[in-house]
């Protein structure tokens, strides 16, 4: 196989495939119907032409017959007036007219036969076109139904995909809602415990002051404890001597004389 032949085959194959994709049954059916109607129109035109030719011959024959009748009358009139020569001339012309009629008859018969055949052909063609038209409309309806069914199936397939995707979206939404609910619950617990009492502003002024006093008292206590730890021992003894002596009443009571 030559390269040119192979290239031609490949091009034809691709062209046929592209044409198959572009071809629509309903459009092709309408095109075929239009072509058949065009053929009927051509047959009708041919039939009209044949019928007109036949009619023209018939009119010529009628005209010649009328002429023959007139020539017969002229021949009779010439004989009554003793003009045999004129009578012969009229009869000669009548014979010529009859010859013309005789020559037209085969042509007229042929046209009549063709007209009959063409009329039968046109009738049969019209029946076929009418049957094709009915079948065409049925097939177009079937094609439209098939298209609608295919479109519905595609939509259903799309809906199935959407449902599958929506399930994932629903799961993610539920996870986000659960996380938000957990965060909200944690915030509620922290607010209830007072750890986040300043969150959101406001708060209790009295409670803040009490908390400040408590914190200051604790600082003073720790400061005094640190001072006590850092004082020398002598200063600590002086402090003890300077302290007020509390008498021991129990010892004094034991040393008192008994009566």
C-alpha cells in the first residue's frame, strides 16, 4: 500500500467519524423528505409539460377539422355555381388537412401514453413520500424521546455524583459544628469558673477591689516573713527583752504560804 493511499484512507476514516458525530437523524430525515418532495415537483413539472404538448396537438387537430368542414362547404358552394375547379381546390386542401391530422395522431397517442405512465408514477411516488413522511415523524419522535431519556440519565448520573459530594460536605459540616460546639462548651466552663471573667468586658468592680486587697495583704505577709529571716540574732534578742513579760499566775499561786 502506497503512502498516498494510506493517507487517503486515514483522512477518509477520520472524515467519516467526524461526519457521524455531526449527523443528526432528525435533520437527515427532514433532508431526505425534502429531496423526495423535490423529485415529486420535478415529475409534476414533466407531467404538465407532456399534458400541455398533448393539448396543443389536440387543439391543432380541432383547428384542422374545422378547416376541413369549411373546405367541404366551399366545395359544395363551388359546384352549385358551376365552378368545379374551385371545388377541386377546396377538396385538395381538405385532403392536406386530413394528412396533417393523420400525422399528428401517433404523436398525440404517444404523449397520451407517456402522460398516463407519468401520472401513475407520480401517484405511486406521492404514496411513498406520504408513507415516508409518516415514518419520518415517528422516527423523529423516537429520536427526541431517546435524546430526552439520555439527557435524564445524564442528569441522574450528575445527581448521584452531587449526592456523593454532598455526603462529604455534610460530614465536614458536622465536624465543624461539633468543633464549634466543643469550643463553646469549653468557653462556658471557663467563664463559669472565673478564669475568663474579664472576657467580653465588664465584670464586678467590688470583686476586683477585694481581689486587689487580698493580693496586697499576701504581698505584705511575704515581705514581713522575708524581713524576719534576714534580721541578725542580737536584734532578735533585744526584741525579745523589750517584749512585755506576762506573769505566770500558776507559779505564784504555788509559792504562796499556806495558813
